[in-house]
């Protein structure tokens, strides 16, 4: 299998040397880095004070480090369909935003709480719970557009630019605090900020009113440019305001870092009112509603309760919501082990739209018996021919291969996916598991090492590489590659010991 070697840039090494000891430093773990901005020969944007202190490339490096630290402390939703949908929506918005560096990385936190965040370097995160609050794709997109505006206007970098000599250390301290805020709630995040002895970061974490207004204005324009009705921003704000009133003192994290006020709602309504002459096309919202059903099922306390919930929704459904309720019910039946009911419930959707990928993947999820795997494989191959390299279809086919004990084609497919999506931990985990089933210990340990690196566990990554060396039969090429990989990680560990 292929190894993607780590680079630890001179910029990050210099940054670590300058840092004062902070309690969160240990979670700022291994980073897979390209060349630094200076090595690329690029210069800060003219007239951009933030770029003079923290370049776009530096933000990119810090953001990817932060993501590994986040993954070491929280669980992500493992749903290729959900990621594929969100990535397409995110990049659609990014194309119409003011974002200069569009190397984006999405993370979906396995939490039903309302939260979304953007981190310098293009890391955009949402809690699965955002689907439970946003009634439609437009409302969901308004939150993403707002977060992209924070990135495009470089609000984090601008928040620390005043402290010129400590801009990068302050940025790292802020990112460390955001890890806690994203995983443990606002109180813990603020406590983490205090632990860094950087009281000013309290104000930096909670964006100023002006920066929130700026993100609203620019996010609004992103929606308009993308052809999405910006009325959704005001309606989403109203939903958040209602959640704030009902939550009492236990505010959702998003409302702590992005306070919603009556004036923000009024401003959003006023902006939308000025666009009354623009006719926005009707949005194809079905795919969002299908993803919302998948998230609702993931957070439901039990399959039996989910069945009851979707049955009730189906009975009360209108034409706009019936399909999503039926889709959720079919998956809930399958999760409860009632495959025959799941098949019967899903079949009308397949009959109506036989080429919708969400239905094809659900078909594969429901048809799990050994006798059905050959036909499932044929269907998935057919649709992959129509949609080459489609991520959710490819993952579903790899699973079907595994169920048939066809480990070699499963490995070939997962290896290809790992090269196409090297930053997705779940692919490396699935690859490690499949190598194990194929009784290939070297492949298992190498893939496990990549998974450990992406989830911020360097010690475990080194152990897995040591295990791979023991099983390598002294293969010179493999041994050389693994030893270099270990050296890269050990070099980073030495730098981390400085603080």
C-alpha cells in the first residue's frame, strides 16, 4: 500500500519554539504539511494586515493541525452519503464566496447539539444536530455561508493581529480553546482559554458585533450569488432566537460564539426585502430532507422509537415531506432487523427514481443477506459506471465485496479511495479492517497507522509502524519507507516536548 509522508514545515517548528507552555499544547498533534508560503514564493495580500502576521498558508497548516487535535477528542458521523452531500453544498457556496484559499476540509461531529464552526485554514465543521434545527437546505446553507464569511474575512487572524509579536502563539492558543468549545461546550472552552493565561482570547473567541454583522452581510451575498434564497438566513436566525429563549442558561454552543439578536434578524429581513425583484429558483430540497432523515435516525434512542417517529411523520406528511419520511422509515426498519419491511417501504422510492444515489445506497444497506450480495454488487457496479469514483457508492461496493469475502477487490477499491480522500479517517479504518480480514498484517498496521495519525494519536501510529516492521520480512523498500515515516513522526514529537 502507499504511504503519504509527513512534512513538518520550518514555520511550524519555529512556532513551537516560540510558544510558552500551555495546557492544550499536547493536543496540537502531527501535521501533514505542504510547503510553507515562503517556499512557494507567495507574498501576503497587499493591504491585508492579517496576512502580514498570519499568511494563508500558515492558516492552512494550523487548521489541519487543529483538525487532528479535534478528531482525537470527538467522534464524527461515519456516513459517506452525508459527507458527500455536505461537501457538494459547501463547495457550491465556496465558489460564490470571497474565499481566496478554497482548500476546504469538512468535519461532521457526532452530536445532536446545535453547533457549526470554521477554523483558519479552511476547516468547516457542523454538528449533526444542525440538521435537526434547519428545516430545509436553504436554512442550512445560510449557516455554512456565514461560516465561510468568517474564513474569507479572516476574522480569527484579524483578532490576533494587534499582538504582532505573539500572533502565531495566540492563534494556536485560540485554536486549542476552540477544540474544547467544539467538543465540550462553551463553559469548558472558556475555561481552556483561562488555562492558557490569555484572557484576551475570551473576546477573540466570541466574535465582535461588527464581525458577526460582517459575516452576516457577506454570507448573505454568498447565498444570493449561489442562487439560494437569502430569506432563509432570517428564518434560520429566528429559529435560533427561539432556541435561545427556550434553552435558558444552557445555550447551545453556536449561540454562545455567534449571539443572535433581534437586530440581526431584522437586518437579515431588511436585506432580503431589498431583493424582492429577484426571482430565486425553487430549490431541489429533497436530498437535504433525505440526509435529515439519516441524521434523525442516527440520533434516535432506539430503532423501535425511530420506526414510530417516522410512521407518525409519514401519516402526517404532505407531498413535500412524504418521501423523506418513507426513506427514514425504510432505514429504521432495516436498523431494527426488519429487512422485509424495509425493502417494501423503500421500493416505491426506487420505482419512482431508480438512479438516485441515496436510494441505491439505502438499497445496499437494507439488502444485507448473503444470498442478495451478488445482485447488490451488480447494481452498485452499474451505478458506479454512471457515476465514476462516487464516494458513497464506492464505500457501499467495498462493503458488499467484504460481505462476500472478496477481500482483494475490496482492498483495491479502498486503496483507491484512500488516495482520492487521504484526509478521511474512516476510509483508513475500513482499509485496516479489510486487510485484517485478508490476513495481511503489514497492510493492517500501515493503514491503522494512517488512521491514528489523522485522529491525533502519534504514539499509536508509531506502535503500528513498529508492528509493520516486525512483519515486513526485512523487505528493503518497505522497511525504508516505514523507517522514514517513523522518523518524521519522532521529529515532531521532539518539537512538541519543548512545550
